[in-house]
C-alpha cells in the first residue's frame, strides 16, 4: 500500500509547484511507493502550521521564520528540505519612477505586507545601508500591493524576484533591489515543514519524496512551450508564457548551491540574528535542530 503524504501548498498553483505536479502525474512518486496529495493553501501561512501541527497534513510548504517564531505555539515542527533555497525578496518599483538603489529610498513610500518579519527585514535593510528609517514612509499592503504600485500610490513594494515577470507581462518595466545583495542573508525562503515525530519515523518515504521531486525538477527544467501550455491549462488565471518566465526566474532560487533541497544553515543563522535583533525571537534556538538535511538526496 502506498504511503500517503498530504502537502499543504503555500499559494495557489504556480510555476514552482510544477515540480510536484510533474512528479505526481508522471508516476515518480507512485513508483517510490508514495501517494502525494496536494492540498489547497491556508488563508494565512501560520494557519498552515496550525493544521500541520494538528495532523491535517504531513508536509506544509512554509517560511523558515514561521518555524523559528512558532516553536512555543506549535512545538515539534521541523523542516525536511528547502524548496526555494535563496532569498528572492527585495524592493520592486516601476522603471518609469524607479527606486534603483537604497540611497534613493528617502522620501519614498514603501508597501510592505502585514508580516512582522517582512517589516523587520526592511528595517534591518535600512540600517545596513545607513538609511534613516524615519525618512521612508511605510504602509501595510495585502494582495493589492501591485495594484497600488501601478496606480502610483506607493513608490516601491516589498516583493519577490519572480513577481517581476508578472509585472512585465502587464506592460511595465521594473527596477528591483534584492535584499540579499544589500546586507540581508541569502537564506532559504520556502521549506517543507513537518511534525518531528512523524518525520523521524518516515525517513525512507521522505528520502523518496525528495528524490522523486529532484528528478521531476530536472524534467521541468527541460519543458518547452507545449509542456507549459499543458500545465497551465488546468490552472485558472495562469498563462503559459508568463508562467514559463516565472519559472526561469524561480529556477536559480531553487537550485542554489550544493544539493537540491539542502538547507543553508549558515544563512539560516543569519535570519535568526535578524529576528533577534528586532526583538521577535527569544530563547535558545539551534538551526540544525529544526532544519534537517538528513533526507536530502546526494
């Protein structure tokens, strides 16, 4: 009997999830004795960890900072591998009115999501680049952030690099300042979270899951127009050419350096320092105890 692994997605299906769809539909998971079920994302990322902790899924694609900050609320959660292994976040602005360097930030309005970690990361970015924080107006934005940028209500938006392709497809050239190039650690962005107790007893299944996903990753890298058309046909609101462009922007963030899905523990220690510096994280924490590489394929 196949072992069932329910995976809570981080977002509605997009380019990075093509790895999981390809591995499932091609039979990679099945040939390894797995039945992988992809579940709709929770309304908020922290709710996904709540569901994971309650046993409603075996894996959840989530943020490493959530695992660090929720240890008391949801004890016993770990990560068995990193999906997006490099930090894609930064400041997105329009080429028609660019914020092309940190030194151009004073006097501007920046839209940042409601996560306290996003705000902390921006504050450290300003500190590292000697930008007086009071010289920048910060407003909280949600899913409407890009619309507000296009409407001229904000000058820059805290965003991810692979969002650039979507903005360009709407006819707008952009400028982008990557945080990782300006004092913020290039740490993993999305990881596969799991319950420690389950993960410790599911080693063979998790090794098979990551190995099959790695095999599928290599095939998706070779996809052409036809494969992307087929992939997006069943996903409302996704367009083949745009999604292929998003994949090309996401691919190097998944590949990173070293083994596919491997956690960069040094960079995660850097993320931990940011959280402590802004007073978001207290108590003892050893990244290697939460972020495992034991199941990552060689």
